[in-house]
């Protein structure tokens, strides 16, 4: 793992932009994208850059089960608001939260991931070490699936909803197996709330108890941490 420690999230976004630029220079065609507060500065940097994604494909990690694409709390809406509205991609895919048939939706997404192998996957990390919505205990080999969110993840994400009761309990998420197939991975973590998870990911044992620890086994991972998130290394 290559660890880059920056002053704050703003500087983290600037470093992340360099990683995207380098991936494009090396011919990357498919980008795996993430949501949450962590990648916000990265998306601002991408939007303000002259990087051209108009012939590139993107695939997002996850989406809440039950939310329509136009629901303001959906990850579709998040991506629209923070990136796609400003930066054109050739085609962008997310799991469809309101799909009538969960199995068919999972199969559709897995087929997309096979058709478009990810060159650069952007990740955040949950306070409990989850990546995507792969909570502690998740298998390291699974592909896209429907997952039940842990109470701590529901609580952490409640800030984006009117109340905790409104947070969906299930999500579609790329599995850890899907994430590990990406050619290159860029994980960002900012703030002291991520310090324990970051230390477990980088220095702890490789165990499903900390899903992100699997990244120690990936050949090309860059981790960008601010000083607060790096405090327990
Ligand atoms: C959510 C998302 C993850 C994200 C994590 C951290 O559960 N599914 O992809 O990395 O939360 O979110 P934040 O960046 O807001 O701290």
C-alpha cells in the first residue's frame, strides 16, 4: 500500500486528482466511483479540472435498496449533484435501487462489471472498516449482492436523512471480490472518526472483521489520509 498523508480533506482531493490524472494518462477507461462525504473534494477537483471523461465509463459501488434514481437521498442523485451534472461521462452505471427483481438487478450489475473491468476504483471507508456497503463479516470473494446495513452504518448515514427511521436498511453493493478485481484502488479517509478503521486497514490483521484490511492483499492501492485519520498509525 502506498500511504499519502495530507493536511486536510482539501489537500486530499488535490492528491486524488493527481491519481485520476495518472490513471487517464495510463489509458484507464473505466472508473469505479464512491459516495459519502469523503470523495466530495475529489469530485470538486475533477469538476474544476480539464480532465476529459466524455469517452469513459463509470460504475458506482452501491445504492440504497428501495430508493428511486430521482430520490434526493439516492446515490444516483448524489452522483448527479456532485459530478455528472458538471463532468460528462460516456456512460455511468449504478445499481438500480427500486429494481423490481433483486436477483435480476444483481445479475445485471455483475454482467456490467464483467463487461467493463474497473481500471481505477475510488473508495471511502466506514468507521467500522466497511468498503462499499460490505460490512464486517463480509466474504472477501463475493460479487454484487443485497446487504443488510449494520445499525452503526445506518446511524452514520442518518445525517443525510430527515431521521434515522428514513435510512434504508438494505443496499445493493459491489462485493469485496468485485472491488479487488479493480486494477488500481484509491482509498481516502478524513477526520478522527476514521483513525481506528484506517489503522486496522493498514496495520491490522487481514480479517473480515475489518473488510478494508483485504486491501493489503491488492497489488496497487494508494491510501490518502489526512493527519486526523492517520493519527493511530
Ligand atoms: C457509506 C458508503 C461508503 C462510504 C462510507 C463512508 O456507507 N456506502 O461507500 O465510504 O459510507 O462515508 P463518509 O465518506 O460519508 O464518511
